[in-house]
C-alpha cells in the first residue's frame, strides 16, 4: 500500500513540476545545501536535483495533509525520491535520498 501511494505521489509530483514553485522556495539555496561535501553520493544534474526536491516536497505535503506525522511523511518522501531517481536512470543511495529530502524541506517546501 505504501509503495502504491508513493507511486501515485511521484506521478502527481511529476505532473506539477511544470507549475511555479511557491514564493518561499529557493532553488539556489537548495542546490547550495545539497551540493555541500558528503551530501550526495551520486552523479546528478541540478535539474534532476530540483525535480527530486519537488517530489520530496509534494510527497511530504500530501501525506501530512492526510494526517501522517512529519517523520512518517519524510520516510515516504525518501522512498518517493528513490523511486523517481530510479525512473530517471539514477542509482541513488539511501543517504543521498535522505539528504535530498532534508534539503528540499529546508529550502523548497
């Protein structure tokens, strides 16, 4: 059920990528935070990072609005980032996924 919900959220997030980010979103700060040493252990473009960050934000938003705790929503966001990265042809690791979610929460959501 969680995998199915994550897949739905990833699909929804991919459809909203074309829409403008919120006024609070700061892509440059997000990229600065995530590009710090020991945050990413994969080769990835800035565009891909922004897409994954937006997916993390959308996953957290949907699940928190659905009544989940922040910790549970973060966990699902990590999984959604992993699934989206895989669909982009990236072999992401758990630490990178978690760091993408965390940086997105700080700067994009």
